[in-house]
C-alpha cells in the first residue's frame, strides 16, 4: 500500500511557489486574522506565518482581543484590504460566538479571499472561475493527482458535503467531468456505494469511520477528516484496518493537513501573479 506523503508533496509545491515568488517585481503580503487567544489557533497561525515567510511571502500579523465587536473587526479588515501588495487575507476560525462570522468573512476583498469563504469568491469558484479555490479541497485533488491514475470511468465517492471539503471537492471533480457519487447522512445505500468505490474522498470528521471490511480491494483513500481521540488527531479512515485492502491512502496527520497550507500559499501566489 502506498502512503501518500502530504509533507513531501507539500514541500514540492512550496518549492515551486518560492521560485515563482522570487520572479515577482514586489513582495506579496499575506495575513491570517486571529481573534482571541485559543492556543490551537495561535499555533496554526504562527505555523502559516513561518511557511509564508519561508517562500518569500511577507506575513502581516493581525491579532485582536476576543472582546472586539463585529463592526470593529470589519473596520480592521477594511484597513487590511488596502495594505500595499496585500495578496491574501484569511480569518482564523472558529471566531468567538459574539462575532458575526458571515459578515466578517464577507468583509474580505473577494480578490484577496484566498480561503474562498466569502460569498462572492465562493460563488466565483462554483461558477467555474477557479483562479482561487478552497485550499483543503485543492489539497485532496493534488494528493490524488500525485498517484497519476486515469480517473475517467472510476467510481469516485465523496463522503460528506461540508463547506471546506465535500462540496468543493465534488465541484472540482465535476469540472473534470468525473461525476462523483455523493454520500451524506441521508443517503440510504451508503454501505453498498462505499463498497463499490474505486476512490473515496472523505471529509466527515468521524474518527476511524471507514474500516477495511467496508471497502473493496485496491481502493484509493483520500482522508480529509480530523477528529480528536485519546491517541491524538485521527482521520475518517481506520488506517490499521484498511492497510491490507487499500492500494493508497493519505494519512492523518501528514496527508491533507500540510498540503492545505501549501495550496493556501499557492492561492496567494496566484493573486500576486494576477496583479
């Protein structure tokens, strides 16, 4: 079984991003807006900042107290939108419950919305104007493409239709005329569809949901789910139980996660190149 190495592939993507950033006539700026002091969010923002700087993209710090109001935060984002050479703004989620998430995400200039979570950039993506895409969904496709498979005529199943993985991955597959089969909570013959799948992309966040007896021999598994367990972070796929059945799997951690940051910074580069 092939373990798809997200760290290695992400380093290859980042190396290309770094090379292209070096050819620009200006230094692009990227900002991850942090509200509050959640340790996991702080660590994640710091890591993205380091990655950005490592490829020549300047990281702009924008940290605000959890007491900030929606109106104040929107004003701050409007200031960030106008920073010279700004090529990407995202908001670290989750936000404190007191803040209107939709209003804040929609305050980001759609041209700078490298997470695609604002209404305008999200609609652009689903209408096929894909200069920018949802980084996690792009990561799933990048890992799948790394296997160099002929995907035409394959039974591709997408588990879940969430905002970050399921729905945009389905769109990316449809753009390639691959007609994936979608499975949600309401799908009746789930087990049968999963058993027939040649490729499964999962983003449901149900720890170790997919086991070896549920899938067919030779299946390719792209795992974009994360859940907390007593042993740490686990994916939707029970790696131990599928290892003798699957032909390839992206592990959690070490698969889609590191890849997502690389695809996010590739989005920042795409904004810079369109200047």
